[in-house]
């Protein structure tokens, strides 16, 4: 895959997240939330203003890779257990456990928290 294609693929996911944050909080604009520039250090989606960081207090790293196909199959397994919201918990040796939920569910939780 060309480097420019890789960058575009990553940028696509960053824009999805940025747009969801702005949609969730209409008070925010592109001046409050932006995607990172190529080779810029820090989070992939930047919460620029204090109000943006207060409303959506997450450090966002986006990875759009085919290597995660096993994670998706595990998540599908969680979906198949019942009609409840799926939650995948993963852990590697000497690492903290991570919880994986659907992106739309995360934004619904955030919206419910604000109400």
C-alpha cells in the first residue's frame, strides 16, 4: 500500500471521530476539534479548546488497519451471545486490560452522561 493511501485511510477514520464529536456537541466547531497533521505528535484527533476537552475528555488514537480482523471476529462473538450491548475485553501479557465497544455506543454513553 502506498504511503499516501495509508495516510488517507487513517485520515478517514480520524474525520469520522471528529465529525461525531462535533455532531454530539453542536457548540463545538472545527476550531475546537481537528485531526492531526501528518507526522504530528500527540492524539490523532485534537481537542484544541478547554471546552472541547471538558465535553469530551478522551485522548484519541485512531488505527485503521486490516490486522485487527481477529478483534472483529471476537467482537462478533460477543454480539452473538445475546441481544445486550457487546463488550470485548482484551489483554496482553504485562499490559492493562482494554475494553472495546462500538463507536456509536461510546457516543451514546457520552450523550447520556451529559443529559
